[in-house]
C-alpha cells in the first residue's frame, strides 16, 4: 500500500481543526457559567406582568413610514405571540388599530398609546380575548385626539405595563 501525501489545503486546515478541538474541550471543562446562566445574560427572563425595564425606551419609539417598522427596535416582554394591524399610510379620516395574541387563551386588558406628529400622546384601553382582535379607532376612541398630517406611532402595552408591540400609520 502506498500512502498519498496530504494536499496543501488540507495541510493548512489540520492545525486549525486541532486548535478548535482544543479550544472546545478547554471551554467545556472549566468552571465557567452554565447554559442557564448564559441564557439569562443574553435574554433575562421576565414575569408575565413585568413592565419594560426603562419606560422611557417606549417614549423613544417612532414609526418609520418608509421601513413600515418602529425604531429603535425593542423586543416585547409580554408573553404571547402578537400581531398588530394598522393602515400604515393614506389615512384621511380615521385609522383602525388592532392587536391580537395568536396563541391567546385568556382575556387581557391592553393600552394603546398613540404619539402624534407634534409629539403629543393620547391613550385608549381595550381588551384582548383569546385569539380575537382588540380594535380601536383613531381618533374616535381616543379622548381629545385629532388627526393631522404626518406619521403616528402606536405602542401597545398590557394593562400592567408590559410592552407588547409597536406599529403606526401616516395621515395624509
């Protein structure tokens, strides 16, 4: 039997593979953090009614009509799988705003906070029931609200202050 020489690319990969194996075994055998500790550092768990750690973060959210998303991006901390609905653009008289939990099994009070183009805010309450949509009409369901030209940001929270989602629309 004759032996064939190892090709040049493989010869270069062998030391790297050996170093990777050593690094992996060294990382796995120390007294470092457990998997649970690492997960907690990456995404701390929150209770079902936990409010956003920094409520001012919600006040900074703004709907970007070009991206059809809110900035900055904040992950919701309310349990559930949420969907929102808003007309996005072209609103001239009123905007139907909707929210639902696609896996919902209970009734949950929610609040929609709408920030107008002039930075004023108004709130209205609704209730999500199971997987049904909670629906509000802007400006009709929001006391002292009016509709003027520009982008509107809609921030949904639970009745206890946990952040659900951000959405928005633009009035003509």
